[in-house]
C-alpha cells in the first residue's frame, strides 16, 4: 500500500510558482522552495522529480490559469471593446513593490529559445492569447467598433505584442503611467473612427 501524500500538491505548486515568478529558475534554490511550501525536499522530490520538473509544471499552471481567464472574458456577453479593455488592464500586474512582470515573459528572457520545453510553453501561451484576442477583435470588426484597415489576425498580433511589451516594461520597473500610456495608445489605434 502506498503512503498517503503528506501535503497538498496543488497548494505547493502554487507556492512554488510564486517563488519562481519572483526569483526566476536559476536563482531559486530548493531551500527557497521548501521554505515557501513548508514541505521537505524528499517529499517534494516524491511528486516532482527535480527543480526543473517543478518549474515546468509551475509554468504550465501559470499558462493554464491566464488562458482560462482570457477564455472566460472572451465568452462574456459584453461589448468586444469592454473585453479588450479588461484584458489590457489585467495585463498590468498590480504588485509594483516586486515588479515581477509576467512569469512567462520572464522565463522567455531567462531561457531564450535554447530550452525547447520552456520555449514550447512560452510559444503555446503566446499563440493561445493571440487566438483569443483575434476572436474578440473579429467580433469588434463585425460590429463596426474595431478598424478594418488591418485583418483581425494582424491586429491580434499587434495587441499581443503591445501587452507583452507592457509586461517587460513592468519587470524593468516602468511606472503605471508609462504602462497605461502604451496600452491605451495601442487600444485607441485599433478603434474604428466612429468608436473613438
């Protein structure tokens, strides 16, 4: 008979995500993780093979949670412009004391494209976000709220890059005003003339 699990795995994964998000993969020690989770190293190893495995699972969890939020937002019975505004607001992380930016963007900067598993997670999130944005933008174009000067795919790529850029700015310590200016300008440029 296998021994009962001594800790809440989901809780430990969320706590580990917070550590990795704050410190990055390379700067995080297993002592950091055991301190944050209050779980012994051996117990963590029984569930997560090593620090890298735990990091990859945390990265996947972060992606799943962010995509779930965006999908829920896209399904709401509100104006496409309201959906886009909320998504732009959501992309600004509120904890200005830590200036953590986006965990996915931070990981992309830390690993580049040298690590295929990390690159896969980053690419998957970027593609899914762009797909959701395109759906909302297409709705806006059909309702005459978003410009038709570019395709929904082109506008989704543009807004996705603006949001990603705002996350990098936040990580670098940019002020809320600077980040708001970038996102507000990006949002305004997409509006149809009669919606401005």
